[in-house]
């Protein structure tokens, strides 16, 4: 059986090889946030494991606490990588807290002579960070066609291993029979190498999928407001109308236009115009339901679909949108908004007729003085 020193050298070689491959092949080709986080994690694992090679020398007094902290940081980077798949961020204090605690407790536990200085804090921190990553992966296991499932299971096993390892260390110390037999450094190094191998088979697919998802979002959303663009809105609307049944087989279509928008640009500049567009988009997001659709139809014109809502109910929603927009930033001279509303209950030609009716109603609202809601009299059948 290989000794611990040889296993750590083998781990360092494997980690260095993976780092070079991930950086040159995966990160440089995808530039995905996930692959960047994983490269940082591999660097931390490589540096932390290498620090332990100084055990038994004068440098152990600083290398041991540093190795513990950097390995915990690497586990935190794994969590950061998984969070990026859900477009979530890890806050700096969340990433730094566990490594700082681990380094502090290791430094206070005679690191110059104790190879396991700060052991319980290190083991618990590793279990926590990897456990958080496993939980995030498990929640997203079906998103990327099962690519995350083996990573979720493997990281969950590693998290439990560190948790049991921590328990065995607390009960019997590093020299305890259970700890030495089942949870020693050799077993942990082999398990970590296994984790790296499993991840290496999944990381390329996940990174590529993250890039594809970002491109998909960019292609279907307006770059300024973040709302659906015209093509994406109409496509989703046809899907909704084509698949609905029963009580939800009707809804209301709303066309909205910012009044005197050109004057805003001419008077205050295009930055003020962009601020007005964003203010309206934000007011829509804060006023509609999660199953409503909101899109930018073009220029200063927007379109909304409220499933299950009558035109009268839709009118009350538009009033709330205008009120929210007005109160969003008193310092901005935001324009008023005109609305046209039409009922719709089928896709195809009926949808086109509903859009035409809502657009005609919007024209009437603007013709009658703007800053008002006009209901179409023609029902789309």
C-alpha cells in the first residue's frame, strides 16, 4: 500500500493535470463562470495538499494551518461553482468565513508539532462546504439531462465522509482505531482523487450547457430591460394559448406605450430614455404574477399577457403598474403610460386579431389624451 506522502504526491500530480486540462480546454473555450470556479477550486486543492508535504519540517507551523484553510477555500469554490449554475452568487463573507475560522483554530492548536491542528474545525468546514454543493446539485439534478446527478451523489458521499470523519476524530482523536482505519489521510486522499475524476467527466458538459443557457437567455430577452423580446413573447404566448384548457382558456392582452417618449430623449438625452424604459419594465415585474408574460414589443411599446384575467381586471393591473412606476424614483421625470386592452381566448388568427384590437385600443387611448386605459370592444374568438 502506498504511504500517505506518496498518495499526496499522486494527488498533486492529478490535480495539476486536471487544472491544465480544464484551463486550456474547458475554460478557454467556454469562459463559463462554472469552469472558472472549478479551476480556482483545483488550484486551492493543489496548494492545500502540497502544503501538507511540509509536515515534519520547520515550515509545518505555518504550512499546516495554511493547508487546512486553503483546502476549505477550495471546497467553498466548489460550492460557488454549483451556485453559478443557478445564476446565484456566493458572497465574499460566506466564502471567507470557514477558511478564516479553520486557519485561526489551527494556528492556536500547536501546529508546529500537531499534524492535526484544528482538526475538528477543518473537517466540519469541509463537510459543510461540500454538503452545500451537493444540496445545490441535487436541487438542479434534472436541469442538464442528468449530468449533475453523479456529481450530487459523489459530493454527498464526500460530505458525509468528512462528517463521520469529524465525529471519529472528536471521539478518539487522530490516533483512534476507528479514525486510523477508516478515516485516515490515505483514505481521504483516495476519495478526493475519485471526486476529481467524477467531476472531470461532468464539468465540460455543465460548462457548455451554462454557456448555451446564457446565449438562450440573451437571444430571447431584450438587452436593455431584461424583458422578453417580441419574438420570444409571441412564441411563449402561442404555446400558452395552445396548451391551456378549462378555466384558464382565456386572458387579456395589454399593449402599453410610454407617452411623449421622443420628447424625453430630446429633452434629457438617451440615458433618461433608457431609465424610463427600465423603470416601466421594473414596475411590470413588481406588479404582475409569476405566470404572466411581459415583453418589449419595440421601441417604447410593451406587451403583456395576463392569463385568466378579464379586461377589467387587466385594467386594474395597468393602474398598479403606472402607480409603481411613478413612485419608483421621484428624482426622475418619468413619462406617463397609455394602455390598450383586448380579450383573447385562442391562438393563431384569433391571437393576431387580439393584438390588432389591443393596438387599436392603445391608439384610441393616445388619441383621447394619453395617460389612460382603453378597452377594446372586439373580442378575439
